[in-house]
């Protein structure tokens, strides 16, 4: 095997093909030129609008800077959010727990009344 790559002979194009390629190149070049012009016009338009806005802002009286008041951040709490009725559901649970504890304590007292000698 040789180190030289195989060279293919160039394909011969007809006159019509050459004319078609030339025509396509010209159309592409025209389209590129149009796009460049459109981009330039758009950038000029944007620049003019921004300049107009800057001029309008300069014509207006300068506003005094407003005082920035730092807002206090709320500390997270373990409070249960109130329901639509305005009653905290955890309060009712806590009340029920207290009642159950009292009942248990009273039951314990009744059961061991004799041992404690309470009348």
C-alpha cells in the first residue's frame, strides 16, 4: 500500500449547472447583505430609543432617595396554624390531654384510697 491517497478526477459540470450555482451564490450573498442591514437598523433603533429614555430621565427632577426601613424577620414558632374557624386545633388536643390526665389521676386516687387512708 502506498502513502498517497487516491485522487478522484473532478466531475465536469455543465454550463447550466455552473450558471445555477452562480445564481444561488448571488442570492445567498444578497440575503446576507439584507440581514446585516436589518440588524444594523434594529441596533440603531434600539440605541435611539435608549438615548431618548435617558434624556427623558435626565429632564425629570431627581427624586430624593427613600429611607430603607429594615423589616424584622419573623422567628419560626412551633405554633399550629389556626383553622378557618379561628380555633387552634392543638389547643383542643392539649385540653383533652389535660382532662385525660386528671381522670387518670382521679381514678388512681380512688383505686388507692384505702392504701392512703383518705376518706
